[in-house]
C-alpha cells in the first residue's frame, strides 16, 4: 500500500504539470511560475521519502504562499477562487501534518494537494478551449 501511494505521489505531479497533449504554450512568466510550483511539489515528495519534516513543511508553506501571488490568478471566476482556496487549505493541512511529524497524514495531504492541482489544471484547460 505504501508503495502504491509513493508511486502515485511521484506520478501525479508530473501529469498535473505536463497537461494535455497539444495544449497551447503558456506565457513564459506563467510557465516559469508553474515550474516553481513543481519544484515545491518535488521538495515535498523528497521530504516525504526521507521523512524530513522540515523540508515537507517548508515546501508546503511555499505552495500555500505561491497561491496568493498575482501570477497564480489566471482566471477570475467563482470556481477558480474556490479551487485556489481548497488548494491552500490542503497545503496548510500538509504543513500541519509535517509539523506534527505525521508521515501518513502528510502523505495523504500531498496526494490530496496533487489532486487539487490536477483538477484545477483540467478546469483551466476546459475554460481555455
């Protein structure tokens, strides 16, 4: 079971970041911003794999904070605002689990955070088409 969760934790951020085949290119600023988000996701995964709670907490806090940046706000819709708030709540739950040194809770929150990313990217792509 732990192996399955770890494999999902590795695969999901990559899928969420890459998007759909044939998708139009994002502007450089947004692409670089999403790469920063991916860097934080990778830092969380590394922290989970090594049980480095400080690394998990730092990167999950950075994920929460990045969602407040103006570059994050690519749409002005109620649904997008809702999804961004859910993303922050999940990132904050991940930080709390790391602070409590709860590896299982942090892992589950990471999977939840990844699912939030995927769902939001799907929503944004649907709006763009």
